C-alpha cells in the first residue's frame, strides 16, 4: 500500500531537484544529491513527525547533505570547475545563445555566493518559498533570512548588470 | 522622504512579503525615487533570470538513477507523466529505491530483465511471441510465467510476465510490449511481494513493489486484460490487430 509519506516524498522531488541544482550548479550533481536525500528520508522515515511539513523536512535533508559535501570538498581541496558547472544546463535552459550565456553567468555568480547566502537564495528566490517557510527550513530568524537574501541579491545584481568583460 | 532606500525592504516588496500598509508606503515612495524604481526593476529581472537559470530539471525527464528502482521504463512511458497524478502514484517506487539502487544494469536484455529490446532468439522472446497466458518457460534468470495480455494506449500488444528467480524469494514482474515484430521489456520490478498466483495484473497486493507496478501499468496506459479467445486470435495472427 502506497503510504501518504511516500506520495508526499515523490511529490516533492521536482522542487528538490531544482533546489539541489541551484546549490550544486549541476543538474547531475543535484540529482545525486536528491537521490541521497531520498535514501536518507526513507531510512529515517520514523523520525519524521506526522503533521509537520514534509517539504521543509526534505529541503533540510538536502541542505545538510550539501553542506556536508561542501565541508568534505574543502578539506579534500578539489573543486568543481565553476566555469564548467555554470555552462552545463544540459542544453535544457533558455533558447537563444545570448540568453543561455546570461543564464550561465547567473549560475556562475550564484555558485560564487557564500553557502549561507546561496541557501537562502535557492529557497526564496528559486524555489519561491515564503520567508517564514525558509526560516523554518534553515532554522533561522526571519530577519536573518531577509538580510542574507538581500545581500545575495545586491551582489548578484551588481555582477550581472555589469557588461561582461571582453 | 529620505533618499536612502532600504534594499531589504525593496527585496521583501518584490517577494510579496510586506504587510499591506508597508506595501502602501513603498508604492507611495516609488514615483519620487528613480533609484528605487531601478532597484525594483533589477530585482524583478534577477528573479526571472534565477527562475530560468534553474529550469533544467523540470524540462528534463527524470534521470534513470531516480527511477531505476521502479523500472528503467522506455522514455515514452515516463516523459510526460512524471508530474501527473499517475506519476506521483509512482511513490511506491521510492520505497524500493533503497532496496535495489545500483542493482539494475544497463545491458541489453537477453533472458534477463533489464529493460530494452529482447534478443529474438531468446527463450523469453519465444514465450512472449507464441504462447498463451499461463504458459511457462525456464530462463537463465528463473521460471517465467505469462500472466496476461493487454493493449497499451497506443494499441501495442503488451504482456505481463512473472519470473521467480533461483535466489530465494526473488520475484520479478515485468511488462514487455511488441514493436515491429519484436518484444521490448518496458519495465521490470523486482522484490514484488505477495501471492504469486494472481493472474490479474491489477489486483491490489501488499508491498510497495506492487503499488509501483500498478502505477507503472497506469503510466503505460494499459487497457483491460484480454480474454483467452482474443489473446489466441492475436497470437495466431502474429499479433496483428484487425
């Protein structure tokens, strides 16, 4: 019998994939992250409190797995080439070459944000979560969410509105 | 009014997160502040770009690793269905994800049940092509029994096969469909629990694999099970529909 838990889990996958893509900058890596998150969610299904928000719980799992991987990355010293990651949207993004280049620049700029700003941006500006929901996922006061978001956006606007250096 | 614009306030305004009275104050301020208007425009443009920049997962089919556990079904069966109710009904597949992640190979199917076109010389192909439901054959992977025949939503003949493996308790339910005179395994779900004697592919049974199987059938657009006479006609005619 398919449980409500499983249905909710699968229903969240599209959003989780987009969130993971925003965090990692790579569709493939993002999907691996989501897969790992699903495995963890299934293993810890008994820890999920019925009646609470499944999507918040899942986003938090993705977030934690991502932060873990970033920590491991730092100590290992190998980095994904941001240029490569930014350009790859598997050809599925925008249509015109100049649009695709702009979107690649967007992804690159997001990839250069500090982790904490990237997280907030991914939840609010990309997933479209409310400030309150994002605050709940991140375990932060709403004010902190707002200030990190604003800093991220100010930075991105500045970088992206400048003409590309030739 | 001061010319200092609070970026946080404008950010919240563009996100629709301000209380109505705050919205009123911002909008009263905007006409007199070109700087604020530019900022609002930039924020909106950035939002649009962010949405487009991370669009790819929604436009791409679900990658094999995420649905391999249910069935590495043919792209056609999955492509437009994932976001629909039927796709979401595949939820059961997620439970089995942990069970057999990484166990499915991508090799072309012979007698094995990896999805894909079957070798015409294989025992399974011969079984599908010529035998009525209820017939069995011994494959490398175990004992196969034909359970039912039906047409999918493109009027392709399809057949449900159950394979009891040599490994204890291993039971696989698969569906193969006939294209251009050869059979292709559309999906195969392992670890399906429940009684093995059910001939009706649609009978609910316990276990997440069964729910996944039902959902996969739904996605295929499986029609009703064909009766024995209909099935016999089809087999005799070489699976030609009149």
